[in-house]
C-alpha cells in the first residue's frame, strides 16, 4: 500500500545541506502495524512528514496505492492527506477553543459533509475512543490521555486507511500511554494500517514489525 524507494531529504543549514533521510527504502502493507524506532534526531518525524504528505522528499519515489506522490502538486497532496491518512501527534494538536466534539468534527466540516453525516461519524469516533462523557469539554478541561483520545477520534473520523502516530504517548504517564496503545492496537485489529513512531522500546513492542532508524538511515 505504501512504498518508499531511495528517498532522500535534506534541510539547509546555512549554506550546508544536512541529510535528515538517506536513501530510505520501506514498504508498508495494508492492515499492518509497524513501529519506526530510533533515537531523538534520527529522522523519524521527517520520515513521518513525508509518508503523511506533509512534506516532499528531495529525491526518490513514494507510492501510495500505486500512485507516485513524490511528484504531485500541493493540492493533490492535500487531497490524499485528507482522505487516506489520519495523524496523531505527541502534543495532541487540538484546537483550544473548540470542544472535544467540535475538534473531532472539524475535518468532516472541511470535507463538506452534511450535518447528519458529520454527527454520525463524529459520535462513532468518540464512542470508539471512550470519551463520550467528556465530549463537551475543551482540551484544557481534559487530562492528557483524554486529549490524546480526542486526537485519535479526530484522526479516524474521516475513515482513513492509514494512521500515522508520532510519539503519541510521549506526553503521557505510563498508564494513559498504555490505554492509548490499546486503542491504537484495537484500531489496527479492525483493519487500519498503523505506523507508530517512537523512541520507546516498550511502545514499539505493540507492533507486528519494528523498523530501526538512526542518523537518517534504516538499518
Ligand atoms: N526544519 C528543519 N531544519 C533544519 N534541520 C531540521 C529540521 N527538521 C529537522 N531537522 C534536523 O533533522 C534531523 C532529524 O530530525 P527529526 O526528523 O525531527 O528527528 P526525530 O523525529 O527522530 O527526533 C535532526 O538532526 C534535526 O535537527
Ligand atoms: Mg520527532
């Protein structure tokens, strides 16, 4: 479903080019749960940004469902991102002025779904992550674990094929972290393709396959 071939990505540091990803080759099959593990600074987030169509590589090929997305324009990239991929971030990235319900609903508003469809899909996602009783609260009135559940509900509301989670437990205590991993595992069991990015061995253990990255290289 996803294939990266000889992907390179550099950042300009003054006049120098710093390669954050070097010749990455990687496949992700439909329904898999893969963990990418590596130390801080190894290129994990850069890799996730490319896989998530949030950024483009300098060179190489990147296929999602047999379409080479490395060469697409921004609007087509945005379309793929919005339809096929759900994101979960370390810092939750919820909008502070919106309630949990409204945060989950927002991507469906952008998609132009009508009221009934939005309500149904939002409630289904909220039920799935177990935050019904908190859905009228704003992020500041929720615990970290509840905020991350809300973020997961937002990620799955649009029914993406793939979930990309970048250090989803990085800001949580170990109990909430385990709960989040259990929710992600359940989503994978229900058929979602899941890529977990982490520096934490314990969290990587939940995955079916572990890929190690260091200094921008998969080894
Ligand atoms: N926007 C940027 N500009 C310059 N260097 C960057 C930028 N983003 C990341 N880097 C560098 O690229 C390397 C990989 O970063 P990152 O992908 O965030 O790693 P990780 O998520 O594994 O901690 C690091 O050395 C980081 O300093
Ligand atoms: Mg990172």
